[in-house]
């Protein structure tokens, strides 16, 4: 998977990926909800880790792509770690109160991930899985842009419902319409 996220992809993410993570997390958490330690798996260029830091005292952002991490924005409450979430990652055992997967569960879901979550999460910890796609086809075709169709094997619907030790509390799909003034006023902690 790392080869998918080389320097070119990292630059694209850092420059053009819409920072929607804050908006999504605001729909999940209460404004006063806080956690001590958080982990963002597949943090990429840091948007999702920084958004999670709004609710945490400290966040660890893990990504297997060095190029993505090299493009990540630094933040006082975020520590970036290069690697896979497995036995080689050094995180505090049984201390993570929340783990988030922002568009990364499809790539990371495995038995070793399950073991790592058991090892690192505090009892009763929270796991948040969310994803989004920016649907521009209708806008571009309205503007007269001829769009090439692109197919991918990526599955936005991957979740943890088949892991019996996890209880799904919220499970929904929403379609948000964004306007330019909304994108300009997104939060950063």
C-alpha cells in the first residue's frame, strides 16, 4: 500500500484533500467530550490526527508512508510515527482512549490490527471509523468537463461489525453539501 502514497500522492493530499475531518468529528462527538490519549491510524498528511487532537490531550498519528508523514503539518498535540500498527510500533500499552480510522480501515483491517488494538486500547476504549469521498462528477459535467470514469477496489463501507468484541453504536451514511464559505471556515485546533 505504501507505494500508492508516494511523494506525488502526499503532495496532492497536503494541497488538495478537503479538510473535512473536523466537520465529521463534530457530528460524532459532543463539544465538551475529551479523551486523554488518541491514535489516528493511517493519518496521512495529518488532517485527521489534528482534527482528533481537538478532543484529546495527545494524539499519535501512525502511517506506513514516509512521504505522507514528511508532508504532515506539525501540531503541538500530535506525534507522528512511521510504520504499521503492529508489534514494532511503540505506544503505551492499554492507554489509548480513542482510535480513529479516517479512510484507512480498508487498508489496515487484519488480524494483526485486531491484536494491536487489544494491546494498545484502554478497557472500554472508543474506535471511530469514518470515511468520505468528494463527489465532483455532477459539478464537472454541469461545467462541461468531460470526466473519465475511474474504478477502484477501495471499499468505503468496511467497518468492524464482524469483530464480535466491538459494539457498533453509530452507523450511518450522510451526504453533505459543501459551499465555498464552509470550506474556508473549517476548524483547526
